[in-house]
């Protein structure tokens, strides 16, 4: 941070800067923050509360380990591109089309890279975490990251090194997830029908669902090695995900308690929606904390298009005695043209105290981003809170996500200012938006009070 002029440095305050191990990312993000504040935007930096920060040497070691792997993978990618320039060029074009998640040539290139991801990161000689990697693109991966501190860790002989709250890499999720029903129907049946609705023939749908469930079973049973534990505890992406959850939950709890006092309302009578909720783990943690501390919790509408993730949410809610506080809706979130789901069919004449979608916007093109904002705003009550977010374009170790990590859904990293501008173009005044950049620099969370 010594690269910044003293005048700027003291004007903003030393505690308001990022100081992670990726110096280039620090410089760029801090410059963004300074410039935005000079333009009158409300931007703060979150605190380093995650337990991983107690081990800065391990954060550095994991950063270096992943950088080495990423450098080797880049060399492999260059070789693949030289071998088939046409395929690589077509894949690059297709990746830019909204909602195109996979394409033939992209799959070919990715299949080559998978061999080396196994060799450099996920394989037996590295972190031995293929069952987790097989969940890439699925909300189930976040269960491992979120609960990293509470997972048991084993050595290469299967002997326990440290006993945690959860025995495998799936954390709180166990086989009971397969007993859940969605919309009154068995989970497997809903998963197959979802495939068919998306144009897959029945025989293929059955085969794909059987494979998916087999991979999830393996994930639920897989142990965590010491090396994998260190990665998911200390890498920038994991820190960012946990910090995003902590930030969102802190904003939510503060808002609900403030409204309870201000309007003399019971928190039990309040309504929260998580759009694109995944497994709902973050929201369920917020509910549990509120209930433990106040004896009350709002009703939460969990809205997602993945029946398996929603089954996981239901299973977790039952474990924590929160099933009476959740309302699950398995709906396609966007049309094929990108239009967001109309919330009227879900909410009716109800109004929301909080509309949250903090893990979703980074997958949306700008136009769809703005449509979702307007749709959510229509159903927020006066004084309600919208919480959203995005991965930062100037985040640390950003090549890792789609490189060595091999995350499948295409993430649209944005500058902090782009986030502000998209919200403003959706009709929200600048003065109503507060942004929190996570201490890791990975995410920015936006809070909008109506």
C-alpha cells in the first residue's frame, strides 16, 4: 500500500485498505475503493474475522502452491490451443454467448485440462479430492468450503489427524438428502423430469441422474486429506466465499432486528427470499443464529432450479429444527431468453423484508442483472433490504477459478463500479447503495435499503 500517495492514504484511513498477499490485486482494488469514495460512493472493507487469518504462513503457502499449478496448466493450455486453433477459437466465441455453459469444443479442451488438474491439484498425489471436484458447478461444493474448519482430517493411510464436527468432505450433508421429496415427489423422479424438461430424452436423463447421484454419494463418503483441508481453508476463493456469507448474514440479522425494534414487529412475522439459494446453507445459518439469540426467525423462501440443492436445503433445515421456517420452491429461474422468473407466482401479494441473491449475479449478463433487480424491487416492502454481490474483476489469484480449479459455470467478474452502475441503471439511487469489499478482496456485497 506504500504505492499510494500519503494524501490519499490518510484521507481514507489505514484500516480501510486491503492488504492480502496478491500485491497487484491489492493495488488495483485499493485504487478502485479510493476513486469510488472520491466520487461519493459508500464503500467499506470487511474485517479479517475468518479463522484462516490466524495462519498467514499457510495462506502464503497455499497461494504459492496454487500459483505453481496454474503456471503449469497455462503451459498445457497453450499446447492444446496450438494443436487445435479452430476448436479453441470457437470455444472462446461460444463462451461469450449468455447462458451457454457448455459447448462441444470447450468440452474437448476441458477434457484435456482435466488430466492435468488431476495431476497438479485434485489427484491422489496431491489433495486427493476428486469427489469434491466432481461437484464443480454445483452448490454442494460450498458445503465443504463453508464448513472447512469443522471437517475431520485424515492422513494417507486413513488415520485421523484431527477430529472435526463432520467426518467427510460433504460437511453437514449426509445420505438423508436422498430421502427428501420436492413438490411432493421423490427426489430422483424430479431430477429426471427436470432433465426431460430441458430437452434430454428419458433414457439419457435416467442415466445422467444415476451418475449424478453416484457422484454425490461418493462425495458424502469421501474423507478430507490434510493437503485438501489446507487448500479449502486458506485459498483466496474459500476465504471469499465464507466472508461473503458472513457479510450477508450480518447485514440480514442487523436489518431484521432493526425493523423489529423500529416497527414493533415480531421477527417471526418477517419474510426473506433467497433467489438462487443453492443448498441454502448460508441462509439456514442466519436463521439458526437468530433463533438461538432471540427465540425468533423469519420465514425464508428458498428459490432455486436445482432439485438436488433444494433437497439438501430441506435435509439441513430438518437437522437444525428449522423446517417450519422455510418455504421451498423449485422453479426455473430464467427463461431461455434470460428473462427472470416472475415472483408473483411465488409471493402472491406478500412483500419481502429482505431479497437476497448474493451468489447469483456474477453468472448473469448485464441486461438480465438489471431485470432481476427490478423484479426483486417490486416485491420489497418499504424499508426492505436487497442484498446482492459480485466477484471482483481485480480479485486475488483470479485465474485459478476457471484455470486450475476448473469451475464450470462462467463467472462474470466485475469492477466494484460496474456493480454500482448496474444497480443505478436499474433505478436505485447511488445514495441508497452500500458496498462491502470482503477482506480477501474476492467479493463485493451490495446492500440496498428501499
